[in-house]
């Protein structure tokens, strides 16, 4: 039976045999899944040029088991035109999804956030700082969706509200713990101002300090989930 | 099975070629044995020689059996122009147009973070060194129009920002002889974004 077209994005493609592709899709209803696109690399294939990352697609597939066969895909809506550093940020989003989501684990909320983040990033009116803030908010949603939500408005031990003028130490297993004394030098990178935590909680990262802290906190929170393998898309920002 | 282990081995061997399935491998093997044993010997010899001796040019990284390829050694090429391509096949495609007389650098791939392919894997440190050492005045980026090609072009542009040289990227757009209405919307959007200015006097007048 032919199923209806589903909203999805291509996260990654890999050559398969002579003219086919293995495609990792991020779908709204089924999460990440791998499909085979037969003949997609042939010059006259209608899927050529369509199976590219960051394009909003409608696609359908069929088959039994883990590896489904892609039956068709078309661009749905305005194709994004991504360039330069923005494009590298988008690769970063894809690498996060590929590394942190399990196949066939649906996350419609995250799918919406991904779509909105791409739309925001490709808009040339937005400043580099605004775009960076958007990446942090996407990371926040991602952590929520995979069960590692950060409790940004509550002290972990007492349960009392995070206060803007106090400092808190981030501990991956516990959460944010009140840091009354001045932290030692090697502890300092784990400590955050209440102001920055509340800004991230309210998704308002306009302040440069808050933005920098949000980046540091997200790195610390993502590190244990990503493991030892470095994020390759981060390396591409070094010269930028 | 052909009842000849050597023939089976040949058929199996031919299947490592792209586009060659069991049926065509069998046809090729029979053709060589039935009709063209000399051609087959020639092929076997050429294959061995090439695999043994062809490596990569030290300067441009395209295939070459010498330290420097014929193109890099060619006296007539313009030394101040450098065209950066992804593959040796791309280099040949540009050569066949006959419009470019400079030299090349072949990346042998493109940046692809999700495949773990980073700047070192496509020779970018060597490229940077070459650009700073040689008096290159013009760099032409001829990457493919995929997002990976775009990311690679961006990275190279950033990498050589401090170097005094002009950088351009080959235009992508509408194929010659193509009707606009049949062109996919992305290509058309791209062609629009990178449109050429023909005259700018009309606004002021
Ligand atoms: Zn060479």
C-alpha cells in the first residue's frame, strides 16, 4: 500500500552501489530513518538535486524492515538558500541529530524546532549573534526531547528558584547547584550566573554574556552524551 | 559457474568495476577470451603498470606517475592562476573546455562533517602552503553545487582571507539551451541570486 507523503529533511546521503544513495531522513512522524534511493544519482533521476540536506521535502517510501525504499521526494515550500558560516551551523544541527537520536524514534516537536531553526538561520536579516542564540535554543529543545532537559529555573538540592544575582555550578547528573563561594580556577568553567541561566530558561539570549554562557553550558551538557568522538562540524568553525 | 576456476576468477575480478554486474562481467570475460586475447593482454599490462606507478602529483594532487604531473610541469600555463576542483575528473572536464590556462589543485573530495571528512583529509594545509608560497593572483573555486561543495568553498575562502589574491567561484545557473520553465526552482533561484549586471546607468538617468 502506498502511504501518504510525509514531511522530512535529508540529514545525510551516502553513495550506494553505482547510482543509488543511502539517505538518512529526519521525518516528522518517524524520527530518523534510513531509506535507499534507487538510481538517485543517474543524470535524469527526478530525485537528483532534491535529496540534499536542508530542503523541506515531502517524501514517501515503502518496504519491510529497517531499510525502506524511497518511492519519491519533492521540495515542499520555498527552498532554503544557505551559504557560508550559516551552512556550517546547519551541518552542526545535522550532526547533533545523527549522533543523538535513535532511528525510528519520533520527535515531532524537535522536527518543528529544526524546521524553524533552519528558516531563521537562512534569513539574511538576522545577525550572527541572533543566529548563534537560535542554535543554543535548538540544543535546549534537543536535550528536552531526548530526556536530558536542563532545569534552568530551580536549584537542584533545595528546589528553590534560581536567582539572577547568585552563582550556580552545573553538574551533569544533578543539575544546577548553588555556588556560594568564589569557585577555584579549575571549577570556574562549571559555574554560571543566575542571570545567564534565567535568560536561557526564558529563551532570551540578547545579552552577549548570556549568549557566551549559554554556549559554555550547552557544551558541558552535551559532552557526556556525545562521548569521546569530536563534533566534526565544530572543527570547521576554527578559521571562521 | 563456468566450470573453469580461472574464468570464474576473471569474472569475479571484473565486477569490481563500477556498473559491472555478473552478466556484463561474464560477457566481458567471454569477449576477451573468444575474440580479443591481445587486447586482454594489453589491458592486463596497462592495469598492472598503472596500479604500480600512478600516484598523486606533489603539487596539484591529480593522478601522476611522476613527482610532478605533465600539467604542473607545462611551461605554457599561467602560473598566477589556480583553480581548485574536487576530483581529477572535474579537472579534465575543465581542461576539455579549453578556456582555462592556469594551474590546478585537486582536493580529492570535499568537506563532509557527517562522514568525518575534515580539512586535513582534503589537503587544505598543503593548499594553504601553496597559496602563500607561490605568487598566485587569482583563485577560482570550482566546487560542485552540493551543500558540501558550498561548505568547502566557504572554508577555503575563510582560510585564505589574509592572502592578497582575488577569489572567485564559478557561476551556477541555467544550462545552455534550457527553457526556464523546465528548470528546477533551486537552480533558477540560484541563477537569480548570482545574476550578472549588464548595465547600471538607467536608474540615475
Ligand atoms: Zn600536478
